[in-house]
C-alpha cells in the first residue's frame, strides 16, 4: 500500500483554500487581560500594511476550532470521543512515544509511514501531534472591512459577592469581513473533505468562533471559498475520488466526508 502521503516528504501535492469570514454576530477573539489597553478585555490585533494595528482572526485560533470540529466529526463516526483515553490530551494515546520511537530507531521510511498511519487517528494525522507536523497550515485572517465595538459587562466580586465596576469588553461588529487562506500538504482526499466539512459546520452556524458564545457572539459565514487543486486522485486504496471543481460547495464537501468516513472507519475505527 502506498503511504507516501503520511510525511511531508516527498511533496506530492498542495491544496490551497482561500476564503473570507463574515461576522454575522459580534465576534470576540480575545487577547487576554490587558491592564494597559483601552478596554479591560481587548481583541487580538496585529500589524498590517502601512504599520497600523488591525483586528485579526489568528490562524492558530482558527486551526484550534477546526481541530475540535474534526474531533466531533470523527467521534460521531466511531461512536465515542476519539481521545477519551489520552489523559486529557486531545491527541491519540501514545502519540508522542510513537514519534520518539520513529525518530530514534532509524527504521525504514515505509515502516515508519505504516506505523504513523496505524498509530494516529484521522484527526491527529490531519492536525499533527508533538513531533509530527500538521498537514493543515492556517494563515492569519486580516480584515477587508471591520468596525470595533465595546460592551460593558457587569461582574460580581468573587469573595464579597457584590457588583464591581463593569468591565469593558471589545469585539468586532457584525458585517466585518476577514480574508485569508489555509494550505493542505500531502493531504489525502478524505483529509481535504474533513477540513472542508468542518468549515461547513462553521458556515452553517453549528460552530461559532471566539468568546462570549452564550451571549449571542461568534456566528460567522464563509464567503468566496476557492479551492486551488488540480488532480485529486486518491492517494491510497482507502482514499476516494473527489471532484476538485465541486469543492467550493461546502455542502458537497460535507457529504463527501460522510461517505468517506465509512471507509476510514474500516481502517481506523476498530482500534479507537
Ligand atoms: Zn488522535
């Protein structure tokens, strides 16, 4: 069986996915507590063209959401939480030992590929574990358009039980638009489908971004999705055909993931 795709070498193919994220509700990607900022709870900002600081959706934060959604998708396929035995770590049990073995034992590359493909679940194969690089690289999303708002949030003093001064909480207002891209390196078709199916759940409103979700924050829409891929032939015999021209339709990607997941379960499902 050809498992050449398991590592980043040799480079077999790159798939670029560019899209925009439109805030439908207030969106708050927090920068943590800032004692010197203008507000008590500022949003993340980064330097952009012209040296000005603008709100961003950091790639690391979007990747974290995609990984979590991927875990839910795979867990629903296998009928239990995929990383429940991992001692609180959201990676496969034994993943870091496996990667150390492969590094130290100098085993043949084909054997190393086989062990990684058997030892990691589809989510860990996609988003990486310590010692095994993610196949999905998510760039930072910078604004094409944005406006920022501030709400005052009353809080209760933990010990005294009395109201303290309201905190000022910063957010990006609905209508704001962010653009960026993610790249998949050596990703089989099922992996492309998994990532796009996760975007589908974000686009559909099942998954929200950022903080304050319980207060009606974080719903977004995915716009102008473009998948740059030429020939999406299956990368091994468990992989299936994917129509590159249809992939900008996230609903198609979601349906393809659902049908591919059955095949993957035959391969991975019995072990976890
Ligand atoms: Zn895993």
